[in-house]
């Protein structure tokens, strides 16, 4: 592990610019809590696979090494690429190696990186990744590495841990909104006395303290068994009782956190009422699935602007055709690779970005060289290369508008036939209950 490298800096330069296209609204809070003059360990929730580490690259000035599961290092090419972007393997029993010995080597590298390089490392204390917005119990690796590094310097390395919360509006969607929040640093030195008295107690205490700091930085649903039902209710609340647009994603997440607290309080004070509400939400979810409809289509306060959608569809059609012809070959290439490697839902967002940045970028460069050499010349080819990603964004926006427009037209047909009446009645019943609750 190194504190700074040219390879990483170059990749970071291009990655930061690609992220502006890939994501929609992006927000970072507490960046001033991240020191640049001392060793830093980031401890974050883990919902976006590789993308979580990429966002840290975007929003901090540091070159961060990331500890990741060892099974992604299987091929020689993967090992070379991951080494360049400072991803370091951490081993588990399922990897069928001497886990203790392998991880001790990794930990020693971490100690050296902190104490000699004054470097930074990111670790996911939950131990694995999940799309569910729930903070799982923390493993003790963060505390063990932190105390191991400090012990070698008699607690003089000044290592700090930055609890970090990462939130995606939609984990797998292109142009989704994202938010990162950094907590004030936790100084490992503050736990020196406790560590010298009882090492295990110090490790347990530090782990618990870090988790306590991460929790308010993210949207966390406590009742995982009723997770899907919670999101049915949150959709109704979002479409009926929220402003049409928040100034920041943080305002929206803070409001959802307050509502989640109210659900937890209802469960404690009136478990029967809570279970009844969740059962109705489960029934509504199944009815939505049967009819293939969405909650926003039933919202009273936000009727779909079909005229606006029709205009965008009609007047944007010529531009869409041009974008389609230029971007579709690259899209098909990336889609083929995603299908070929059987990428799961958990990795979909990260792989879309990674393939789009590297292979998609190479594909666009090849197209630009071809067009420039055959038809227009160097400068026209360069302009064409700059335009290709923008064409991709427009193609996506037009297609998303068209898809939503088709869903609305289909919903109008169902509504006209009276097939949505029972669903609307059930939703209104749930809405009244939520109105009383909030």
C-alpha cells in the first residue's frame, strides 16, 4: 500500500468526471471532518459494492486503500487492476486458505500504511454488502486493526476513525441521487487506558461506538422482516404528504428517518396496530404486483403530466433516433458483458459504471477515431467523442420518459375498466391510517 501514486491519480481524475454523468444529484456533508495530515480509517455502511469505494474517491482529497473480499481477486487481470486502484484483499473461511495467516499479513500492511505512510484505508465493518437499507452488526476488524496499529507506536500514530454513511436513492439506477456523510473523527488514542486494562472490552466498546456514529448517517429500517412493507408505506407518504421537490437529498433522508422512528414507536406502543398496518401494506404490494402498477399512479396530489410527456416524446424523437444510432452499439456491448458474466443485482450498479467508464470509454474512442478518420477529420472526431456521453444521457432520459408514459397509458386503461378500484380503496384506507399516525 502506498500513500500516493500517479496511476491512482490519473484514474481518479477520469473517474470523478465520469461520476458527474453517471449520478444525478450528489451531496457530501462533513468533508471538513476528514484530516489530511494523519492516518485515517473510514468505517462505512455497505450497500453499493465497488461503488461505495468509488464515491469515497470522488468526495475526499485522499487516495484511499479499500479492504475488500478476496474472491474478487481470482484472475490475474483482476489482481492487477485492483492493485492499481488500491483495493486490498481480506480473507474469509469460504476462501479455502489459511485465513489467520493471510489476514495477519494484510493487517501488518495496514499498520505500516498507517504508521509509516500516514495513509488512509476504508473498511466495511458489516462484513458484506446488501441492498437492504439496514445497518447490520459490525465485525471487530476495524477496532482490531486500529488498536494493532496504535499499539506498535505506543498510541502515538494519532490514528482516527471516520464513521461514514452512504445513501443511494436507487442502488442500480443510472442518474440516481447519492449522499455521503462523514462523522467527526473518533480518536483511537482516547481508548488507550481501556485497551491497556482489557483489550477485548476496548475492541467491543470501540466497535459499538463506531456503529453508533454510523447509524444516524444513513436511512436505517430496523424491522428487516417487514422491510418491503415499510417501503410500500414510505411510497405512499412520499407521494401524498411530501413537497414535490426537496432542496437537498439530506432533507428527504432526514424526514424518512423521522418516519422510521415513528414506526418503531408504534411497534413498541401498539404492536397489534403496527402488524395490522404492515399486513395491509403487504396486501397492497401484492395487488400492485398483480396489476403491474406503481404507487405514484394513485397519488391524488401529483397527477402525471401526460401532455408534457407527449411533447418530450414527440419533439425529442428525432434527437433520440440520432442518439440511438450512435450510442446503441456501446449499450449492447455492455449489456452483453453483464449478461455473459451473470452479474447479480447487488453488483449491477457498480458493474454498469465500471464497464461504462473503461470499456464504454474505449468503445467511444474507437467510434470517434473511426468517424474522424473516415469522414470529418481530427477536430470533428474530438467533438464527436465529447458528444457521445451526452447523447447517452439524452437517450436514457427520453427512454425513461417513454417507459413512464407507457405505464401511465396502461394505468388509464385499467382505471377506465374499473380494475384499480379495489386497490385504490385499500390504498386510501392505508393513507388514512398514516394520516392519523403522522
